[in-house]
C-alpha cells in the first residue's frame, strides 16, 4: 500500500473514532461533573443582586428555641397568618407541606387564618412512583387548606448528577396539552405581575430545566418566624413584599447543596427566593440543545482533523492549544448570552485527536519506511548497503539512520553510474523530450570547452557530424517508429572518423517516453575494412574482366581454329567465375530490395542470351510458359544471372542436338502461391554422390573436370543463395527418362489492380 | 562519319576500330580521358565510344563534362567491363545514349553503333508500311506480317512494337516509352508496360531465331536487338 493511501485510511479511522467519542460523550453527558465544575466557576464571576422585594420568613434556630421542637401545632401557623393578614404582603409562599390532616379544630383554625390572606400560595408535591401503577401521585394539602389558598404550586427540586441544585423546572407535567403544574414561585409571579413570566412563556415543555443564577448566600432579606409572630417586625417592612416562609434551621433537613462554590448548602426557601429573583430578572441560563451542543463540540475536532493534512506538526500543536482556549472562551461568551455550552466533550475531542493522529501517522510512516527500506535492500544492487553500527536506538531513529544510509548509497550508485557512462569507450549523449542534451559522456564532449549540457540536439549534431552526413542523420532521428531492419545511421564526423549512430528510447517505470540515448559506435576500422573489401571486389569484377574482354576481342577477328576456340572458352569461363564470385560476395552486403518482375520475361531473356551457345551445338531451348503473367518481387540482376547459370548448365550437359525444356507454372507450396521454373535437359543426369551436394560451393562433377565441358563450380551455389534471399527454393533431381531437372520456386508477388490501358 | 573511341586497352581500340571501319566509318583512338577531352574541344565527332575506367578522366566524368563543354553533343556509347545494374542505369541516366558491357559480339556492337547514327527515325513513322527483317509493319491496318501471317495487335501493342522497331538496337527508357505510347509518365503503370512488352514478345515471336531479341535494361528500360546471324 502506498503511504498516501495508508495515511488516508488512518486519518479516516481517527476522524471516525473522534466523532464517535464526542457524540457519545455529548449524548450521555458523560463529562457533566467536569462541565458542572466549569459552570460553577463561571457563574461565580457575576452573581446577581438579590431582589429587594422578597422577604424570607425563617423557621430558624431562634424560632425553635422560642416555640419548642418541630413540628409545631397548626395553631402556631394560624397566629402567623393572622399577623401577616395585617401587614398586607404582595404574596405569601408557605413552603411547609400540609398534606395530612391534624387535629380538626386546629386545622379549622388555621384554615380560617389562611383565608385572611388572599394571596396565599401552598405547595404540592409528587410521590414517585404513584400507587396502583400510576406514574406518580399528587400530594395536595388537605382540602380545607387548598380551599383557603389562592393557588397551589409544585415545589420539586432538580438535582444534577452530582446532587447539586442548579436548575429549576418551571412546571411539571405536559405543558403542550395544558395539564402541567406550574412552580409555586411561577404562581406567585403571576399573582404579583398579573401575567406568566417571560421565561415560562418561552418554555416549550416542562422537561427543559433552566439554569438559575444564585445570589450571595444570605443575600435575601429575612426575618425570624418567632420575631414576626411576636410582632417585633414593623408592618411596613412586610407590606407589598413577596413573603416566603420556610425552614432554615439545620435540624429541619430542608437544606440542599447549591453551586455557590463554598460547598455549603442552602435552605429550600432561599432557593425559591433565588428562583423568584431569576424569574423577575429573567436571567436564566439556557442549556444548549443537543444538536447545537454536538455541532459545537465537533467543530474544533474537525478543524484539527482537516488541519492535519495542511499544517506541520508544530503548527498543529499550537492550533490545538489555541482551540482548547477558544472552547473555554466560547463557554464564557455564550454564558453572557444566557446560553450554556458544556466545554468538556469539545476539550476531550481536541485533547484526544491530536495524540491519536500523531501516533497513527508515525506508525504509518514508520511502516512505510520499513517497507521501502526492505525493498531497497532486496533490489539487486552490487554495492552493499552499509549497516548502522551505532548503539541501540529507538525504532524511528533507527529507520531514519537507515534512510540516511540508503540515500548516501543511492548517491554513491549515481556517481558510479555517472562515472561508468562518462568513461564509456564510445561517445554517447542523452536528450530529453524537448531535444535538449541532458547528459554527455567524456568522449562526446571532446573538443567542446563550453560543455554540451542543455545544448539543442541540432547544435550537438552540427558540432559532430560532417555536413555531408547531416541530412541522413537527421532523417534517421526524425523517424518516429524504430526501424526494424537497420536501426542505425552511419556518418563521418568532422575529424574524419566514421560512426554508427544508434538511438534508443528511455522509458519510465510505467512505459512513458522520457528521452533518448544516442550511442555512437566508432566503426572507422570496420568501415575501412568494408571499403577495402569493396575495392577487392571492384578489382575482381572490373580489372579481372577487362583483360578477358580484351582476349575475346583479340580472338574475334580470327578464323576459328581449335586453339582460339579453346582460348575463348577459358576466357568466358574466367568471366563467369569472376561474375559468380563477385555476385556471391556481394549477395548479403545490401538489404533485399525487391521490384516487380515478370518472371517469364526474365527467363525468356536469360534463355535468349544463351541462344548462340545452344545454336553452336544444335541444342534447342523451349520455353513453355503457362504462368499467365505472374509477377515476383525480386532483384532482377541476381535472378537473371541465376537463370543464365541454370540454363547454361542445362545446355552444357545436354548432348549435341538435344532439347532443353523450361516450364514456367503457377503453383502452391504450403498454401502460399509460388511461381515454379523447371529446367530439364536430356543429358546423363546428376551423379548419385553429387545429389546431396549440388549447391555447395565448388561442387563440380569430377568426371567432367577433364572433359571440354566445365562448370564454374560457383554457379549453383550462387543460384541457391539468390533463391534463399528471395524466399524461394531450388531443387535438383534426375528425371525418370534420364537427364537432370532443376526446379526453382519463387513466391508470387501480390496481385495489383491492373492499370487501364 | 567520324567516331572517337576511348579505351585504356589498345586491343579494344583495335577491335572496335575494325568494326567501325567495316561499317565504312573512320575513327580516332584515345588511350586516356584527358586526350579525348582535348580532341573533343578541337574536333567534331558523330559518335563517342567511352570506356568507364580510364586514366586521366573516367568515362562518367567525361560524360558530365561534355554536357557543358561540347556544343551539339554527339551521341555517346558507354562500353565497359562494369556489369552492375546500378552502373548501367547510372550511366544511362547521366546522359549516355547506350551502354555495352564487355565482352560483346562484334555484330551486336556494329548494330548498336548504326542505331545511334541512324537519322530521321521520326520521318519513317510517316510511311504506311515498314519492313524490319522478316517483319512487315502495316501502320494503316495496325498489323504485323510475319511468317506469312497477319498478326493482329491492339492499338497500344502496335504503337509499342512500332516504337521499338523504329528504335531497334537503341536503349529506350521506360519513361520515354510511357510518354510516347501512353502519353503519361505515371509510375503506377509499370506492370502495364511489362505486360505489353511480354505480349509483343509472345505474339510476334521476337526471339533470336527470328533475328530479334528484346533485352531489358534493369532499372532503366528496354532494347530491341537485331541479330544479324539470326533466322
């Protein structure tokens, strides 16, 4: 796997993990304790000023000392309500449960006293689970008290998971259907202000709890129950105020932990006073709804995750710390807008994702490096890789050291290759795709003081190739496909050496063309040898022919006596020998260049040329052509000479007055069309021991060596070579009725559309 | 008629000289290229027979030189021991009017000399009939009479046969034949010409027994040769 893909997968895994953790923590509120801690600290920064229109009537230690131990007889409360009725407070909240009947006379007296207060609000509470399978039971004050009260309100406290009261439920039940129980304080608010509180109006359902700000402990005005009952409190002090009556004495148990930062508890009635304050000021803090909370918690994690691709580790760690601060800052700022963003999960996300990603990235990189180094070791390189001999180090450091060695090794190798190329015994240079010279070895650079790096290919050639060869070289280089037959070009350099230049493509691993290698083989000596050979052949073909021609010219004017006839025969034999020898020597010197040849015509002309020879001995040569204008692709000179050789042989070995038949036919061999030429004589045939060696060099019938008929020896060998070159065949055999028959097969040239006349 | 013969071999000059004299012409022999060029500047000749390999200047060099230096250049026969197909076509394409490889029969040489010295070839095309050896060409009927029979030819075949007979013993380039008979020099028709030559050879039985042979100059063209000892 490539590093890029591996890292991509790792990244996905880390991202997925981080998202899951953050989502789970948010959903299950797993960090509530941490979040509460933060909330408590933040809420301590700006505590509200207690409402001055709230008065707490405390059933405190002094009251207990004055009236004896709790519970007090209900007549005692009747005294209180009688006293309150005179002072005309705005509303009275009586936070004492009256859900079971007491002495009937006492109850009646209390009910009467209550009735004297028109704005009295009594608490009700719920018992979970309810009796007979109900979800809950509603515990109201007994009937006569309920009737005396203006309104009943629930007084449920909301405890967080750490047992601290931070929130308030303004109602209980189903608000949507209207069957909810508003909070006692909400009822008081409505009574005082004549309308529901704005916070209550905003509330969508009763399950949503609002975070309430707490004033300083003991911040609300309070008077002792005992002092009020004894009439020690001036009436004006109570008039128009919201009076909340509740137990504050430690022994009465109505004490709850609150987020005041001192670890202490607060009496239930003081919590209610704070709730009234919050309702009046309307400064509840709203916990963020789940989707928004999740979104904000995921945001910093994703910023980091995306940043991993772009930033260096150093930047990433700075950003991580900045994000931690930003999350806390966001909590503080949102708090000012009465929104509570729990920072815990977001912080955990950021703290988690950075080290995990760092670990996975290091692991992936380490594995990759390991793998690459192993591949590098495995690749067949002749220079051994140096091993780290340092003491034990941690894995990554070890890998880094190995990498350093590998790199220095590659550097060595590069120098090695460069040295090897540079000191090649023949000139070579490498060009890129733009035709710029990218590498020149020492020999190719000879005579160029300014070097050849980045030289255009044409300039390079101009400095190297003599003007005569330039065109041919360029033509070779312009070929887009590599020639199959002759993949090089000869030229003479400016200083007279002869080079064969060969170009080969340089391909990348995936087969794309990257440039070309140009290799110049110094063939000066070979070329000179070839030239010498050519001179020898010239000598043989011309200089040896010339005196023979002179001999024949000399003889031509003479009367034909026996000696001159024999001299002429020897001269002609020498000529044929020279022709065949040169033909043989040259046969493979050049590329096969076939042209369209009407084979029957060629054979007929070869036959015509030998007519005087046959006529002299009264031998008839009959051409039987049924090839119907068959063309072959061939080299006319060598083919012509071949048929001359064959017919000449046939005439030579024929008895005087005999007939040589030449049959030309179109035939098939291995389903390929061929033209066959069969030349048959009426001589003695080929000797058995000769049959297998007919086409070998210098194979000539010994028994004829002493007769007047003499073969050149090279003739049939030449014919066989020519046929091979043409992709044809030749065979020699004896006919049943005596006489030799040589058959030549040549491939039929493809039929061409005959031109209109 | 005056003929210049240049060859580095005195035997050959002697041999050719006898042929020329037998034809009733006079000749001058030159044993090297330089003396021939000097003579060509001073003197007028009706025909030049050139060897290829000579001291001084080679035959090919003289051929090129003559194009620029000699006014109203006489016809040239290249006569050499070089037999390669490339040499033959090179010399003919360089402007030689004929090419004879040594050794060659004296009758053939005589016929080839005569062919080049023959005048008003074009005028004879106006005659309604023409006789060449045993062949009688009827230009009106477009038939050839031979061996007591009238041989029917197509228009192109007759035109080709007529052209070759009129220019017998002369080497004609394919290009010349194509332009004269087909009035085109398109290379595509190369097989067409081969086929026509083949048909003429077969229909007219142009073979040594009848005193003629068609000779292909590979890479250049054709020649209809007359054989004096035929028949």
